[in-house]
């Protein structure tokens, strides 16, 4: 019983880490897109 709980906790820990990584990656992609949009707007103004 104790071993099963440890396995479940480890699996949950990895799932949480993967979901955090996925979320951070999505945020980074959105920030990159925003930066590209701002840079193109800046170039158009000049």
C-alpha cells in the first residue's frame, strides 16, 4: 500500500511539472508574438 502511494505521488508530481512547463511555453509563445507585433508597429511608425 505504501509503495502504491509513493508511485502515485511521483506520477502526480511529474504531471504537475509537465503541465507547468506547457503553460510557461504557451506564455512564452504569446509574449514572442506580442513582441513581434510591437516591433512591426514600431517599424511602420518610423
